[in-house]
C-alpha cells in the first residue's frame, strides 16, 4: 500500500504542475492550434477538433505511464 500512496502523490504533483503551467499561459499560442487540427467555420456555425493535439497528449501520457510502470 505504500507504493500506491507514493504513486498518488506523484500523480497529484504532476497534475498540479500542469495546472500551474496552463494557468500561466505556457503553450497558449500553439497548444490546440497545431498543424492537422481540424477547424471548420460556416456562417454562425463552427466546428473545431484538435486531433493532432489529442494524439500528442496521448503519446506523452503513454510515455509517462510506461516510465512510471518500470
């Protein structure tokens, strides 16, 4: 159970660091506006799907989980 506690503390600190970085605007200019993200506007309707941003976030989280598992 001790390992689970350490894991939860590390995950919590990681989430806090990401929250602080987002709060200060790190990545504000490019995050969500990468080449390949879909943005379609027609009249009053707008559709936006950040597919490349989602793929990048998935790759980073997969790598992080793989490293923490070892």
